[in-house]
C-alpha cells in the first residue's frame, strides 16, 4: 500500500520535469521539399485512336495508330524517368 502512495507522490514531479524538458527543446528545422512540376504532355492522358474499321486495310491502319501511341508512351516514360534521375542526383 505504501508503494502505491509513494508512486503517486513521485509521478507529479517526474511529469513536471519531463514536460519542462520537452517544452524547452528546439525541434530541428526540416528542409523544404522541392516538388518539380512535370510537363503536362508527359502526364495528360492520351485518347485512343478512333478509326472506323470497314476493311482489313483499316484494321492494319488502326494497329499502326496503336503502335505509334505505344512508342509515344515509352518516350514519355523515359522522359519522366530522366526528370526523376536528375532530381535525385541534385539532392
């Protein structure tokens, strides 16, 4: 029973010292995070090719349109990767 009373009596000074120590400590300054804006043409969605398919030739042309889009998307992905690599090297 005496231990409980002793524990209650010590808690107030311990908390006061703890809070006073935390209140006077200074928090380290955090560096500002730089956010680099990506060019809109790299992140805007591209529409799917629209072509009316009535003959096999139209189907081949639609396939060529999708291949052109795939090449463009891969170039955009490389550009984004290059931007992030440059940013990482600067940090």
